[in-house]
């Protein structure tokens, strides 16, 4: 049983919806960063930040498989029980009750409508991303030298990333990562600003 400061830290961890979703996924099985990102539709960079936070709080452990992918899993079983003391319901007259009911119906209907709209938009975006990735892979054959470089450019298209973040997301070894990033920078495909790498477009930005 945990108590005191440890309880407070655990509540801070669980206070974030995406961290709760990650924990729920890891309760099923160990996962690596890209797998968590794809299943929960969270950006790889955000996934890495959540995982590192939970690792610091001793919620997670990790292991590396033969393909150099880092698998995260829960360091202990997490069950949360919340007890709420019920208060006597407030007495309301018929008119007030009816008004509150229709207000809640209207709000719920609007929220469902918004969710359906954004889910529909997300499906189109995911389809467009899949198509763009296929076009990118096809057009990169005479420009990029290997699958590692394709993986690197794809990751950097989603966000500007540091070398540690790229390694975390892709599972590429440090030596191979430094070699491939060096070639991409020299070729003018990728640029570096401080600790962050980004993909350049054809006008040099």
C-alpha cells in the first residue's frame, strides 16, 4: 500500500488523460513508442515525454529487443479505487428539473456532433497521410540512400526532434543515427538548429 507523497505523485501521473490511456494500453502488453503513438493517435514526441515522466516516477520500466526497439511496461500493478460520499439530492421543482434536463440533452448532443465531425476529419487526414507517405517513399528512391534515411525523414516530417528523441521514436542505434543524420545535413535535406533537427523544403527553409 502506498501513501503520503507517493500517493500525490501517482495522482499527478493519473491526472493527465493521455497518461491514463498509455497506462491502460501497457496493462494489456509492453509496447514501443511508435506502437503507442499509432494506437492512441498521440504524436511520438508527446508519447516520449509522457513515458519519460512516468519513468521518473517509477511507474514504468523498459527493455530492448533484438531489433533495438525499446519496449515499455508497467513496473507494478496499478488499481485505483475512488470512494465518493453521496450527498442528499437537491430538491428541485418540476420546471427547474425539465429545464436542466433539456440543457444537458442539448450539451450532450452538441458534444457528440463535434466528436463525430472531428473523427470524420481525422479519418480523411489519416488517409491523406498514408497516401503522402507512399508518394514520399516512391519519390525518395533516387535521393535517399537507405531505409534508415527514409525512416528519419518521415519522423522529422511530424516534428522537429533532437537526436535522443529520434532514437527513442525510431529505435535506430546511435552510431547509425549520427552517420545518417550527418549525410542528410550535408546533402541539404535536413538542417540542424541547436539540438533540434528538421526537414528542409526545396526553398531551403
